[in-house]
C-alpha cells in the first residue's frame, strides 16, 4: 500500500493523523487495519503519536518549539478598561456529549429540535393557538400547526406539496398555484426545518390535504433591540487563518498583529480600543482534510501548526481577550456541534491567560453585547439548496440561519446529541461566521451579521469552483455604537 492509499484509508474512515504518525504507518511498522479498528473502538479522531505508542515499542518524541519572547504592547485605552467577557456554557458542547450513534440518539435529537423551535414559533402572534396535527385534522375551519418538514415535492401539473409531521401525526400540505407569495415561501422551505402552517384540512380524491394559507418561520422578533457597551471598546472578528498552509498569509497577519500593538499609525484610534478578538474556526489548516492536502502544507504536523498559532497569539497584548472556536479543519470531530480543541493538542494556547478555547458554536457576552460564534460548515448545504445564495455574499446565508433560528436546518453531518446545540434559542446581538473565506456584513432585525473572511490565499480547490476569497480584511465593531469598519491588512 503506497502513501496515498494509506492517507485515503485514514481519511475515508474519518480520522486525522500527525505527520510523524503517518511516517510510522508509511514505514510499515504497524498494522494499519489494527490501528483504525482501535481508533474506532476508543472513539478518537486524531491518530496521534501517543496513540500509536500502543502499537510500536519505540517512538521518536515530537520536538516542541521554545516559546518566543515578545515585546509588550504600549499602553492604550483598552488596557485601562476592565474586561467584561462572559462565556455562556449552556450553548457549548465541550465535555457534555452524550451521542453514541444509536437510533435512540437520532430520535431524541429530532424531538429536541422540534421542541426548541416550537417554543420559539409559539411566540409569534399568529401561532399562539397552534394545535397538534392529530387534533387539527378534526377541525373544519382554519387552524394553526407547528410541524417539521419531511419532504417537499412538485407534481407534473405544477402542484407543490409539503410532507410534514409533529409528534402526534403527519399530513400532506398543498400550496395554491395562484398565490405567488406563498409559492415564494414554499421555495424557501428546507427539508428538516421546523415551520408554522396556517390553513385548513380538506378532503380530496387522494385523501385529506392541508390547504396552506401561510408559511411562517421562527425568525428574529421585529422588536429586537441589540445591546450596546457602555465603554468605548472595539471587537475584531477573524476566521479561517489556516496556519500551517503554504497559503497562510503570514505577512498580512503580522501586519494585523503590528497594528494592534500600535506599531503603525493607520487608524490608531481604532486599534487602541481593541478589547476583544473573536476567531471563528479553521485556526489551522489541519491534516488529512482532503486528498493531496499534504502538498499544500508548510507544517505537516498538527501539533506544530497549533504551536505556530500560539506563537502568533503570544504577540497579542494580554489586555485583549481572544476567543477562538474550531472549524472543519481543526483537530476536533467533524460532526457538529464540535467541542473545544483538546488541551493536549494545543497546550501552548491554553497557557496564554487571555486566550479562551471554546466549542463550535459558542455564545459569549463582551461588555454586555451577546455574540453567537459559529464556523459555518453547514453553509455549503444552505447555498446549494436555496436560490439567491452564493459564496460571495455569505451574509445572505447567515440571515437564513436567523430566519430558521437554527445553525443546521438541513440535517447533515450533525452529531445527534440529547440537546440541540444548533438551535438559536436566544437572539444574539452579533452573529459571527467564517468558513467561506469571503467577507460579508448585514443587519437583520437588529442582529449584526458578520462573516470575517480569511487569512489564506486562494486555493486550487477554490480556483476550480470559481470562488474568489477576500483575504486579510478584518471587520472591527465599536461595541458602544455598533459602527463597523473593515480594515485591509494586505498590500493593496
């Protein structure tokens, strides 16, 4: 078995591997099938050097870089203001996973998803009287129901149907051909999302159909008023650094680090008020994420990638709080929600007193302003399923999350936990994503929607798909008045 076949077998089974671990396997020192079977039994996702200790008698230790000493940043306004960072553990899966991958887990997950979104939908005035499908079908007049969409289909004659259910029963809903607004709402419905339906049951030749008058989504209340900080502090939003990749824009990122350390005069009045840096996933490029990735890696060892990331983070002044969450390239399970990156994988990050390593998604409060941080892995499915969405305007897809009050409306690569951590139970003031490597900004019913782009150059995969990233552009928000500026740290 050659190196490419070994790596393919590892990734096809859902595992990541360190570069030294790969060398051991490629050298034929251990049985690959035995390693994979043991990894599955123990529930690990990273085949590390330590894990392979069980299969080899001797192992070369991984060399660790010595910490780099840095010059302390100058005294600035943000240093004089005390941190008010609060982490809401209720929305973080870290150390709380109960998923075993059995059928009962899936049933419990979908029940949790339905129940959490039903409570949100019930707050809408025209759904407060919603009743179960089982009871609604016995009423002749107009009724309101809250249902989960199992399927949507269109007949040869153009009739549109939704197959829906709630815990009591299921039914088929018919969309009128003459109502353009209703057809538009139907086209925007995704399978697996929870919606409200207003209409009435009628008998037809094919059985009993629910004739739909209105389709309602949970959405953000119109009267949502975002909180503002009482102190003049700023937050910077980053994502998709991809440290370890040949395409990591180290020079541009160093420009950002120099700027927050006041080493240049550009927008100094903004830099001296930076109190928080929020990083939404893909901190490093990872190992074995896609075929031939090793050809694009500058650091083909997951530990060294995080070590280098820590050296960069060391340059951030200690009065600035840094919050980081994982993405699909990081060393965590691929299924969402994702726990925080383990301490033994990125120990140097945990040693930095101002760095907070959280799960994905995460909810935090900075000076009273609540931010929902989600990497955005499910955005691919959203963009592929809804007309009008694209990778160059990620804020549009993020608004669709808010309308559905869920971070993964389409069930795809979700760990069926006993609690639905992907539901947006509480409305944030800021919604921050990454993943698509394109900056985006919008305001939806008072919620500031921010996609923070990337610090990675254009990849071959992106070239093939025609995606054009917007690297080295950092959104900065003044938390006291919600003004947003996007600063460019590139050369042009």
